[in-house]
C-alpha cells in the first residue's frame, strides 16, 4: 500500500510539473538575427510550427534540423524560461529562373538551391538565356560560356553594393545585358567591367521613378552626354 501511495504521489508530481511547465516555459519572445529576407512570423512557423512554442518541449523533443526555405542552417538559443534567440544563416542567392511555373533560385556556382512559387525580394530574375536542364540541388546545365555565372555574380554584387532594385537581368543573344527596373529598360551592354555604368545608374535611379522607356548606358564614358533616355509614348 505504501509503494502504491508513493507511485500515485510521483504521478501527481509529474502531472503537476507538466501542467505548470505549459505556462512556465511557454515562449513569449522570439528574436531573430541574420540576413533575413522572410518575416519573423514565417521563420517561427517553419522552425517551431506555432506562434508560442514551449521551450522545454522544444529542448527535449523537437526536430532541430528542419529544412527551412533559403536557410543553410539556424541556431536556437533558449533564454530560460520563456525566451528564444534564433540566428538564421541564409543561402546566398544570386538569381532565379522561371522554369515550368516555378522560380528556381541558384547560388554563385549556378547550383539550384531552392524551388518556390514566391518571388523573393532583392533577387532578380535571369532571363534570355537557354538552359539545358534545371534540377533542384544540381548545377544548371548551360552549354555556353561557363564564365556566365561569374558575370551574373559580379552584376548582383554591384547591384547590391549600390542598392539598385532590379527586377530582371536580361541577356541577349550576344550576352549583352539589359536591366529592367519597374517600367524602365536599362541597356548595360557587356557585363564585364560594368561597375562604372552601374554606379552611374545609382545616381540616376531617383530620376527614373514613374518613367517608362529605355535608358542607354551601354556607351557610358563618364560624361553625361554619353547617356540617353528614350521615353515610351
């Protein structure tokens, strides 16, 4: 009888602790750090599955290696009893290709790292090129100049450096580049050594707001007279 009472008391203590822990360890603050392109709410949903996870349950039982869109990995630091700090290490995305109804995002090496129906902010669409095959987790099949991905990376880095919001990077049949910004087409020309032209574009961009037409920067030589804008009627 004594052993049975001890057993009941143990069960009662465990039950009381479990009940109390739902309140004591209920997380009421989750902070995120890293180069974030998604909202805190999205990351909370993907990592924890609910808005207010339980810190103790997460520590003991949760899958801590979930696949999170566009993230290489993430670290969760629990600040007991009810706070969490999450660091997101996102994949470096260079561009995406619209392929069979999906946006195939690739990294600096041309490897497709994500397939999504979403248009990811600050990642331009790459258009005009013909690729042989596009498979998630593999390098994009391209029979042309293999330096292409270096050119795309250099363009993306310069675009980011000058905080230029570009919707599409278009390559023509000679691999010359046009940028599309809202309703303005910007002719850049040869993507190699395009830094000066992109810097000039940065200076001009505020004046392009609300305009529709073509900005010719392909012959830019440092002089304003080498730049021409043709407004669409």
